[in-house]
C-alpha cells in the first residue's frame, strides 16, 4: 500500500512568508522593490519573464523531492490550469498536473478531446479535481446560473459523457443536461489512459456523485473525528454500490525543526493580520457546505492565536494568513509526519499538501517531512495487509 | 502596410509523422530506444521553433476534430518557441465564453502577449450532435456573436453583465493582473455576408480562403465597408497553401506528384513572392501559409520566399 502525495501550485500569486498576508510574489500586487514579480525586473521594467516561470520553479521543486504532482486551483482571479499544464509539460519530467475543473467551464466532448491531447503532451500526467462550484454570486461571475442540486446533477451527467466519449466510438447519451449522438475520440487519442478523477464537495448531492465517479474523494482538513466520520460514510456508500472509495485530504502545513519555531511563526502571522483581512473573511456569501463546515471554526473572532488551537498541532486560523481553508497542521517535522500518519490511519489514501511560500516549503516538506512518514502508521498498515 | 506571415501547424496533416506507434517497426538490427511518450508533440514544438527561426511572425493551428486539440498544442509550442505569435483555432461551441476568455489571459500573461484567437467555422448538424451541441443552424452566428461579446466584455470591463440567448454573466469581469495584457488578436473567417458583418463588429483580422483576385477584391471592399460603418478597421488575411521551388519547373514537377494543397500557389520563389505581393496590393496583410511536409517546407518558405515577399512589399511601401 502506498499513499499519493501532491503539492499545490499557487495560481493567484504567493506570499514570501507566512508572517505577512501581502501577495509579494507575482503581479497580483503592484510591482515594487519588495516584490518578486517575474516579468518585472528590479527597475520595474519588463524583463521577459512571467509568473509561469515562478510556477515552473515550484513544479520542478515538487517533482524533485518526490511529490507526484500538484493541484492547480482555478478561481476567478487565478491563472488557468488548462493553460499552465501544457505550458509546463515539456520542462517537467514526472510532475502530474491536477487540473481543478468545473463542468460548467467546458463542453464534455471537447474537454475529453483536449484531455486526451494533454495526456499525449505530458506522457499521461493529467488528472482532475472536479469541483461543482460554491454557488452564489461567484457562480454567476463565471456565467453559470444553475441551482445547487441541479449543479451536481449536471456534474454527474458531465462525467458520464466525459467517460463515455473516451471509452468508445459511437457513444450516445440522453440526459437532462447533455444529449450526445455518436460521439467518440479519434483513434490516436483513444489510446490514452483515462485521467484519474479527484472530487470535492461536502453536500449530500456531492457525496452521491463522488460514489459514482470519483477515484479520490477530496476534503479540506476538518477536526479529525469529523473527517474520520466523513470518510467512513463515503467509503461505506461506495462499498454499498460495489466500489472502493479512496479518500484524500487537502491541508497546509507549517513544519519547522521544533514545535516552538512553528508556533512562533503562526503567532507572528496572526499578530500581523489586518482588520481588513478579518472583515474580508467574515460572512462571505456561499452555499458551499464545505465552506460552512470550516466557517464554524469562526477564526475571524479570535483574539489570540492560541484560541484557534483546536487539537494538538491543529490550528484553525490559516484562512487569516492566506486564502483557502481554515484548518491546518502546525508542529515539528516529526509532529507533522505523525499527524499525517494519523490521518492515514483514519482513512486518508492521498494528500494535497501546501505551505507558504510554496517554493521553499515544497523543498522543506519534501526533504524533512515526507521521509518521516509511515513510522507511526506502519503497525496499522501491516495489520491491514 | 506591414505584412504578417504565419506558418500553419496542422495537427491532422502528415498523421504518421513523429508517431512511432503508427509506423512500421524499425528492423531489429537498428537499436531503437524511443519511449512511448515520444509522439507528435515533439514535432509540433519543432515546427514552431522552425517557424520562429526562419522569420515567420507566427503559427496558425487549425481546429481538427480528428487530431490533437489546437489550444493544448498552442500552449506547448508557445513555451517551446520564442518570439512568434501562436494562433489556435477553435469553435464557439467549446463551452463557457468566460472560461475561454480567462484561459486567454493566462496564455497572454505567460507568453508576453503572443496569443491569438481564431474562431473556427461551425460544424455541420451531425457533428454538433456528436459533440453534445444542441443548437439550430439559424442560431450559430448569434452564438458566436454572443461568445465574442462576452469574452471581450469580461476582459475589458468590470463589472460586466450580459443576458443573451446563449450566454449569461452577472457582475463578471476580470481584475488585475489577469487583464493586464490586451485581449488576444481575433481572427474570424467566412465569405458570406453574415460572416463579414460579424468580423466588422468583432475581428482584428478576417481570414479569407484562396479565391480569384476580383472576388477577393470585392470581399475585401465589402468587409472594409461594413467595418467602417461600425467605426472599426479590420485587416484582411488569406489562408494560402503554397508549393515553391527554386524554379517554376521544379515546383510543377513536385505538384504533379500530388504535393500541392488545394488552391495552392505553385511556382518559383520569385514567382510566388510576386503573386503574394499582388494579393498584398489588393489589401491582404496577413498570410497564413502552408505546405507539407511542414518542417522542410516551412524552412524553404521561411528562408527563400519570405525575404522576397518582404523585399517586394517593402519596395511598394517605399514608393507609396
């Protein structure tokens, strides 16, 4: 048995330190002497580089230290994973491109053809994190006006068509959202392996689709007992359908040589959080169940960073330091590895890890934390075999 | 008028080239260590590098339903080849216009603005059915119109709201830095009145197919008239296969072997350069040239035809 470890590419710029919330890597902030914004040299004149060159650095770091690949997120103000992946195809060797994708973005037949081409361009290194979308104003920003349960119905049909087109000539389908008559991939493209599907979504409608389609059911980190229940439920549901559901966790780490150093960095980051950031994270409109489960931690109301320690090495204020989920792991290298081992024991089969800054932390976590994994889980893993 | 030249990278042409699995195995005495991941993507990158090295301004990738997807190839070759503009063609049926526009921003940002958009002609009804594209013949132009309105709208304006028959956006539009670079240069096609009218509203370049000079002149005049009425200027381009050799006789011999594409200009370097210059005189400023095998012919055209073309059209400019 082995566990899949992925890294993450920051497609919205990056911070040079967890201490400060400013996006001082990339051109999401105005160019200045304290920013590393590839494309702008020291004198703020164009230097021929672009943010993609920074992403290339991170992808190459991740593959060097042993991550299988990386999640490439897709939000309104990010660069796009469908373009990033082929751009970086030829300068990476083993890095797998996990494209975050909403079915509303593209027609499933066109997307299947593009995916098969990307498989050919990368030697089979494409996979997806299928997201149905948080709903609300963000969904209309994308030009997508489906209601929540309808959106999962569409996701399920989209995946039916995407897979159906791949598996043969003359594929036909009559659904509520998609009707296809005699579709198929050209012969050369049909040879490619169907991409692995990771799937996100916490609502009941989402779990149903996951059971049918997902290779990996992906969740943000939640308090361990809550996550254990969630994974057990998903695995049970899929088993009832005669399948086997793998589960994965998306989690940020602050891993340092000692626990004191790790908490010190959290404390400094927390003390630098501005009121503007707190207000930004307060009460954002969404009908995402996963986001609501995280919001229950209420990090924006905390006065001291210690108020947000929800369990040993678990801190619930990460969304104050950078965009994304609230809960993450903080500790020494050994402690971080032990918490990941514990998650494996509780049903995790894969991880998307991240740390800030993404480049340096890819090296650190790859070199210092990954090698410590399995020490705590080994007895259990052996028992399972 | 400045002439821009594009070399065509056709993913469906020469289908067996650089595709080891489609060719006979090499004899056993030849030690063959190629890996399964070696395929035409290596060739596409070579073609783009060849175009960049031989003086083309860009490469044009037609949309082919039976071969590799043009936008995936475009990103791969853009990273592999410096300087040149990369113009993939794709249909307005690909999906969300917002998403397509957002992909374009990444492409522009990552290449220093070397991306173009060519909208492919719409497919016939049977192909559309096979692609899950539920739209009637009479709505096709309207959809492309809306697709382009939304794509440019979200790039240029925030907030952008649009409610059409095919696309809907509310409080959309990109923030900095996504829209720091301009929207890609837009290429449209088609010879009918609706296509010309669509170009008059949206296109930067309208690409015509090879046609007799009088017909081309009439089409260009009509396009320019419609564009002027819309308060815009649209450049004219031509998708033009060629077959050139040192002498016209060699070119004719080669064409007799079936090497010339449909509607190809066949002749000597000097002769075809003069033909293209006459087309430039009609108002064509963008040439999408093609010939197979693409690598060898691209080198030939880049090395021998383009300098003659630029020299002739440059001389005209100097006189004018």
